């Protein structure tokens, strides 16, 4: 589904990704862990097409198409979703308005009919209930005045409504308390645990993986994947730390 080969990228002239290679198959939830500054968020931003990040080498193929040749909105229409570590606030734009426009824009790009206001509200209510987010929150401006946990749950509602084929989730567990983390983790399972979908889940902590239970775990260090294993790799990192695990396996 997603094939990254020898990917290198920089920002402001500083090289961050250094020949990163990774494959995520359909039906797979693949967790990425690594120390601060390893390039995890840079990888997410490059896949999402965020401006300012320059690809200097390598390739990314998504469902057989050149992902790097697409604009961000084309990637979204093709089924790619990027969940931010720090979801942005958009004053003056309601969640309902934002999400209906986003969804219908993607449907138009795929040659599908737009949803009516009633159809959209029914879908939004269903997805908000899944993430235990009050519908009144969706009537407010995007993320304005939301707590950290509310912002993350709101973003998961966005993912549920847009129903992407592939999700790149950048530290979705950041800032969540225990209850919110479980709700978000179960939301990821419900929305994205599907034989036709895939997830690249970037995280620092085992606690989210206890809920989501990834199929594979990779360690990203110094801009490249240095090791890939099963869920047990995350447990080793939790117990021993990055330096110890990478030294043992060197």
C-alpha cells in the first residue's frame, strides 16, 4: 500500500531524513517509535505534503502512484489522512462547515455526489458518538477553546468522517489522559482496523500500543529505520530505552 524507498528530506537546509526505507501493507497498523529529533514528524509532514519540507532523494509510492508528485489536496482525495501532533485552531470556521466542505471536496475529486446537509449531520453524529465527542463541539470553531484531549478526539472524528484509506498519525497520544487515550485508541481500531486500510502510527509510548496493538513496530533514528519487529519491540523499548535496544541489536 505505502512503499517508501531511500527517502531523504530536509528543511531550511538541514537534512532530517537520511535514506529511510519502509513498507506498510494493506490491513497493517505499523507503529514508528524513536528518540526526539529522529525525524518522525518530518516523515509525517513529507507524506502529507506540508510546505517547507524538501525531498532530496528517494521515492514514495501509494497504491502504485507517485505520492510525492501529488499536491496535498490530491493526496487527501487519494485516501491519505495526516493527524497532527498539535492540531491547529481555525477561528471563524465551524467544525461542521469545515468537515462538510472537506468531505464533499474529496467526494467530488473521486467523482462521487456530495452529501446533503442532513446526510452529513447524520454521519457526523455517528462518528462523534464513536469518539464520545458532544455534537455541540462540532458546532464550535475548529479546535478553538478545546482542551488537548478534545482536540485529539476532534481530529479522530475528522478521520472517521473522511474515512481515509491510509492514516499517518503523528503522536496522537500526546497530551491525553488515560481515559481519553483509550477512547482515541479504540477509535483508531474501529475506523482504521480494516483489510483495505493502513496506518502509520507515530508514538513515544507503549500505553497507546496497548490499546491499538500494532502489527509491526519500527525504530526510527537519525533519519532512517534502524530496526523493525513485532509488538514485543515496543515492550523492549519501554523497559530498556532506545540506546540499550539499538546497542544490543547492532
